[in-house]
C-alpha cells in the first residue's frame, strides 16, 4: 500500500497561493453589499462583501482589505462622483487582487479600485423599487391627505440631538414670537442603526398627540442619506397618522421619505420656517377677521345715527311748514320730537354697543382668560361627549396646554332648575 503524502501547513498554504495565482493571474471586478465595515487606526479599511438573498439575509461573503496607500485614491474617486464615502449597507463594484492570507487561513480581496457609478445606479434602482412598492400599497399620498392643524404649535422633532440640523431647526422656531413646544425624539440619521432608530422615533412621537412631526437632517452625499430611502422608514412616515414634514438637506435628489411626507423642504431651516409661517398666517387671518367685525359694527352705528338725524331734520322741517299750529303747540311738538329722536339714537347706540361687546366677548382668548378652557382629543377635535378611559386629551387654558389621560368619564345628570 502506497504511503499517503502528508502536507505541512506551510506547503499547503503555498500551494493554495500558487493555485489562486494561476486561476486569477489578473485583478478582478466583484460586486456585492458592504457589511462589517471597519476603519482601522492604521488607516487601513476592512469589510465583508456579501450577497444577501431575497429576504436580505447574508448568503455568501468575501473579506476585503483596502490598504492605506490606496484608500486616498478610492475616496477621491467617490468624492468626485458625489457617491459619498464607503458606507455600511451600500452596493458596490470593486476591483482587486484575490489572494490567500495564510496567517489567518482565509481568502481575501486586496481592493485597488471602485466603480462609483455602479453604487449610484444601484441606489437609483433601489429607490425606484421602493417607490413602486409604496405606490402599489397606496402609501405615496396617505400622509399628504391628512389635514394639518391651522395652529401646529406642538411639534415632534426627529433628528440627531445636538446636530447642526437640530440647531438650525430649533433656532428658527425659537426666533418666532409664538409659543411653540418641541418634543425631540433623538435618532441616528445614518449608519447601520439609522433604520431602526428613525422608525422608533417616528412611532413614538405619533403616539404623543403632537400636531406635526418634523424629520430633519443636514446635507451630505447620496450614500449619507441612504436611511431616508429605506422602505421601512418611508412606511413609518406614510402610516404615522400625523402630518410629517421633511427637511433633509439635499438640493438635487428627493429621498423616498420626501415623496411620502405631507410636505417636503430642502433644509431643516426651511422646514421650521414653514411651520412658523403657518401659525403666522392663522394669526393674521384672526386679526383681519377681528378688524372686519369692528369695522362692520362701527359702520352700522354710523348709518343708524345718520338715519335718525335725517329723520329728525325732516320732521322738524314739516313741523315748521305747519303755519296754523300755535307757537306753543309747535314748541311742544318740537320738544317731543327731539326727545323721540334722542331716544331713538340712544337705542341704536345701545344696540350697536351691545353688538360690539358681544363680538369682543366671543373672542376665544377672552373666554380662556376668564378661567374657561377648551379640551380636545388627540385628533384636535373639541370634546363634547363621554371619553373612554385611557384616552389622551389636551386642555388649552389662557396660558398653557395640558395633556391628560382620562381615568373615568361619567354623564352630567345635573338638570336645569325650572
């Protein structure tokens, strides 16, 4: 029986390297999705290139190393194409030398080049696929169809706490004279955890009774905004049940979130300014209505006074033409007519004053100032009937908005005394 050859580890590794060199004498192009991306302190970059199945689960992977010396060239190429940096989850087409790394006993691709247009094209393809899926489910217009409160003072904000986008939005809101309330739900806006973080933040705010949700982020390359093209994030916006404003800092392309949002803006500042303008428009309309009511009341008063004066003059003229009336009777009749005219004037003035006072009394702010309040449900409708326990209600007083949860609600059986 012939003796079986036994390989040493070194000889086997050398044979594998020779086999790879013979099978792949030149650099090769390979495409896949970046996973487990790591930027080493040495300047080298390591990641896995994976090929997921239809459900997004990893099937196959290839280890990739980008040495520090080649990294600058790759990043420069990506920058010139506005494709953004290497990012977890993006699809890439890269070139490199396939080798066997003996110290770890694994096959590895030594990356030398990247095709940025492949990444951009894949992003566009994925975006169109997501939009088609949302369209089939009728979600592109669902959030836009929701009515926006005419006074959206209670804002839910989704962004990274302390970021430039956060500061731009809050500073714009704070510069107004209106009593806005901002409820922040901190979220990552890029990276591996951005999808879960954005969805959780939107859903949290949707259950707090805010008037509008603002999803904002500063500018960046196309791959930096990848999270806002994800289908699950877009579905969370479409199904929020509350109008969602987007202020994602990009000037050219619209993200999928922009497409499903109630209203989309180019920047966080523009998004905040639109909310301030909405409240300002309501304030102006209210002031215009008040002025019209006052002018109408004054006009009614002036017309009534002029009519009474004209009637008095006409009566006095006819009285003077009655020559057969004795002087004393004429004086008495004139006096009575003046008295009647003054009574008529007083009555009309009193009626106009009562009308004016009624208009002033019906001003909502005066009603609230007298200690009354207005209670609305989570949809902004005024509460007039029984409310189930556990429902969130918002009570507006002259100085505050009070959010409460109903513990019990019973009929008011007090009857008016006869």
